[in-house]
């Protein structure tokens, strides 16, 4: 078993992820945390998972509460930094008041998934929160904010210069026609 936490963090940092802010409401006050450990679990029923450190304030707030996953666009880096604990000049813009029983979301997110609690699982020093998606929406045309090697980045468009190669495609694993009997 690997025991070098720095090595493990460096290896995991080579996996590019999208960036979300997971929000909930505690005593009428909205809270949020920047989270890149987010994944879809199931389409039927619609389930998603977020992983939060068990000692984090967000991890304690989320237990048993509705939450909203806000998928951030590259124009929302300031929100990722704010909800990661960095100082921010302006407060976040919240979306319209959510329906009863759901958590507030952030205005302008690329996608928003409003969830009710489904289950929570032990994940070592993290808790894996699974939520049932009750409402979802997205906006067209945005570009995602990405986290890679410890930094927030935009997703670069592919560089296209025209034809890079031409000719028949050689597939070394395919049986050549002359080899068939």
C-alpha cells in the first residue's frame, strides 16, 4: 500500500477533472464548497456522488441535507476560488429561490443538479454523499472550468491545422487480407 501522500496527490493531480461548487442551506443560510470529486452514479434512478473530507465544514453541513451541484464554467473561476476558501471581493450571485426541499444554486453555472439525500458512505478520510437528482438544467455554449496539476484552467479548443496525415490506416492488430485463408 502506498504511504507517500505527496506522491499519491501528484499522481491523482494528473487526472483532469471538472470543477463544481456543491451548495446547501443550513438554518436559512446558503453554504458552498469547491469540489472536483463528483461523478454520475446512475440514470435510473438519477443519482450523483460528491466526495467531501469528513472533517470539512461542508462535509458536516451536507449530512442528511439536500444539496445542489453547480458545474462551473471557465468564466466562474472566481467562484471556485471563493468556495475553496480564498478571499473574494464580491458575494456570489445565487440563482432564483429553489423549490421547497431543495438547496440553493449559483447563478450562471454551466449545469445545475439539485439533489435530495440518497445515501452516505464511508470513504476513509472522506464521506461519499449520493444524491437523487430532482431537478437539472444546463446552459448552452459555455466552456468548463478544469482542475489539473493543482491549478484551475480553461479547456483549450483542439488545434486544427488541416490534414495531418493521409493514406491508408494501418491496423497492426487486424488480419491482412492476404493472410486470410
